[in-house]
C-alpha cells in the first residue's frame, strides 16, 4: 500500500514539474505571448518575474521554479485566457494555449499548485 502511495505522489510531482516547464516553454516561444504574460504580471504587481523550466537535477532551482509559478498562477491563467479570446498565434499555439488553460484550471491541477 505504501509503495502505491509513493508511486502516486511521485507521478503527481513529476506532472507538476512537467506542467510548469510546458507553460514556461510556451510563453517563451513567442515575443507576443511573453509580452502578454509580462504585462499581466506587472498589472498584478509582480514585475520582472520570469517563469522558467524546472531543472531536472537542481532541487533548489525546482523550489524557486515552483514558488515563482505559484505566485504568478492567476496571471498565467489570465494571459492564457486573453490568448484564447483574441485567437492569437497559429493553430498550434491556439490549441496549446487552450490545452494549457484547461490543464491548469482542472480541479486535479489546482490542488497541486
């Protein structure tokens, strides 16, 4: 029983880091998306905040990565909503923004952040 619980917790943690890295990569992939996120962060009083990928080997960097993502969570969701509403980017980017938004707003994901 204990090993199953450990496996479930490990999967949840791995998925959390993966999601953070996917969001960071998505916003860094376009100047337009980066600007929308940056403007949203500044509007909420979080200036010069850069979400970044979680390093696979550096646990201190992972802690920083999660802390920045957590503090920026609402701005990230709002930026994704803005991208979806405006239909910005190509089909791939629009699909990705919608998928990330759905993932972040699902009850399962919210419990981890």
